[in-house]
């Protein structure tokens, strides 16, 4: 059985992180539209923005390490 090298591990970790954050963003956006309380709407909207920011950071790291 082939052992994973450092690049394979980083590839898997970064891709998984992006997928997870994209799911979070979708959930936060959904809940920001679903709830009626303005404070909760703003909170979920802020969560979605933060999640998109994390996606951008992860993608920057992916480019930095030349992960395809």
C-alpha cells in the first residue's frame, strides 16, 4: 500500500477545508434568510462573510503551495 506524502496530505486537508467552509457558508446564508429576528439575521450574515473570508485564505494557501 502506498503511503501518502506531505503534498497529498496537504491537498486532502485543504480541499476538505474548502468543502466544509462552502457548506457552512450555504447553511449560514440559508439561515440568514429563514430567521425573522433581525439580530439573528445579521449574525448569520456575519458568519457567512467570515466563512467566505476563510475560503479565500485557504485558497490563497492552496495557490502558495501549488496544490491542484
